[in-house]
């Protein structure tokens, strides 16, 4: 059982380019999340999805979009990358998004935008 | 606004006990989580508190006081592998996790 996988592991991207970070979970969790983690700051929620077919905005959604076509996959797209989007991106999932279920994290994607 | 405060860094000695504090001010409260994060890795779940009091789990214990907006994580019999960042997170009224910046714990032999 893999849990949550993310791809790529790391990426260097030119500003203005489009980039999709992939996230797949095999735990049949209903809820999925995208966070970014920057030095000196806590994890910040970008977007979330409480169930397949629905998505919601988190604390820092600008410049990012997501889709949730099925239970397992939750890709994050940067339409036109900017240097301030340089960060480590974590995908997470939990059994539900409306309770106190534990969130489980993927290994992260380290993104550098030049 | 919502705010979670933790010390930035702490140092302790192998075999000793350390207490990592977390204070919070959030819109609503549906529980408090502690996660461990080793450098370059993903956060992993340690504990969850929703009622006041102490929850013990092996060498790790977590305490909550809702009236004071305060929690601590207690680590006993410290081992070198406990060197990591410890993240405090509060589940707010919308069931979204609000995260502290984390406490980097350095264990010295």
C-alpha cells in the first residue's frame, strides 16, 4: 500500500510556465488537500476537496487551481508560475473533511520558480 | 485573526524530557493535533486532543487546556531520532487545520 504519492519529487520551472503537480492516494479517502510549506511559516492550505467532484479554496488559493474528477487523484495546477510560488508542496488526505480525521501526507514536491 | 504560537527552536539532551508549548487563538475549536516532521520529509501524525487533559502514548504525551488556549507535547527518554520539527495545528470551526510554524527540536548526546 503506497498511501499518498506525489510527482514530481522536485522541479525547477521558468516563470510564466504552466505546471501540474500530481497527487494520488489509494486509501479511498474522501477528502484531499494541497498545502505549501515555506521556511518560518506554518503549512498553508491552498485548496481542498471534501469529496470527488467538489473543491474549495483555502487560505492562499490565488495562482492555483485544482480538480477532483475521481476519489484517488487531486492535481494542483499553476497556470503561470511566479517566483513567489517557490515552495514545498504537500498533498494530504483524510477519511472525511468534516470531522476530526487525521490527515496523512504525501512526500512533497519541491518547486523552484526562476 | 487566527494564530498559533510555538517556540522556533529548542535543544535537549538525549535521555532527558522536553516540553514543547503551543498557544492558539482561532475561530472555533474542534481539536488540536501534533505532528512530527523530520527534515526533508512529510509531517506524520502524533496525537489529537479535543477534551481537556493529558493523553499519553508511549514516550509522547499531549496536554490540552481549552480555556487557556494552550497545549503542550511532552517527550520523555529522548532519543537522537526525536530530532525533528514538531507542528501544532488546530481544527477550526470550518474543520480546516490552522498550523503553527513548528518547533525545531535538536537533541544532543
